């Protein structure tokens, strides 16, 4: 087993900024980095794999885990529950792996309250108009839903000042954002004294 304790990295971003794609690329390219797999009570969707996309469970099982304080953070979204498991993160870090967690702004704040030395990175579009173009191109939103997402994104952008770093993710330049975050993680590893995360 590695004697090095891994880092905890939180990546948060407004919807449509490319957070999921970026995190998946980071896990593919950065040695010793893994993504925390969230638990959810919602049904498996077509094309999803249990243990890869999410760890699926019943609502009763999820509620029991909440009662046992087994999540770093959890939330209910449209009647379904989502949570980041503590033990999974602790085990990976103890093995010397850097754990990256995707979280919304509120979830990031909750995790940092428990692990204040976690590295919090906010992924941002270069312009709000760019984010609007991305969300519009999805063709999955009604005009009202699109307007709500943009309002939420604007509020989330205001919270970026509460993160350790802000990384921009311009259209067509994903590799640059990946390299930027990889460098920040390396910088944090070299920090003296090192950050300590006590979960």
C-alpha cells in the first residue's frame, strides 16, 4: 500500500460548462486519479452501467445510509436521491489515489465544511454567451427551462470567488483546461506544508 495519502479535489461548474467531459478526461490522463462514483436512488437509464455511471440502490437503502452519516454530501433532485460516499473516498485516498468529485456549488460547500483542506476548482465558461450557445445546442431545453438554467449559472458564477482556483473551459479547447487542472493538482501535491484532509 502507498505511504502517500491522496488529495481530494472538487470540481464544480454551471450546467453546460463541460464538467463531466473534463473530469472523465482527467481520470483517463492523470496518473493515480480516480473519480468518486455517486450513489443514487433513481432507476438505471438505458446505456448506463451500475458501478460505472452511478451506484444504484433503493430509496430505503439510501435513506439508511443518510441516517448512518455515510455521505460527504447528498441531495434530492426531482424526487431521486444522490450522494457522495465517505468510505469510498477515504479508501481511495488512503491507497494514495487523488480523488476528484463532481459537485454543484452547494455540494462543494457542504464537502468543504467536512474537508476544508480539499482543493476546490471552479470550471467556468469564458463568456455567459458561450454557455448559452452550448445549452441551446443541446436541444433538450424549453425556452423557460433554458432561461432558468442561465439564471442559475449566473448565480453560480458569483460563487466562483469562494473556490481555490477558477479554470476556464473555452469551446474546442478542452485539453487546455485538462492540463491546467493537472498542473494545479501537481502544485497542491508540492505544497509545503501539505494540505491535510480529515474525513
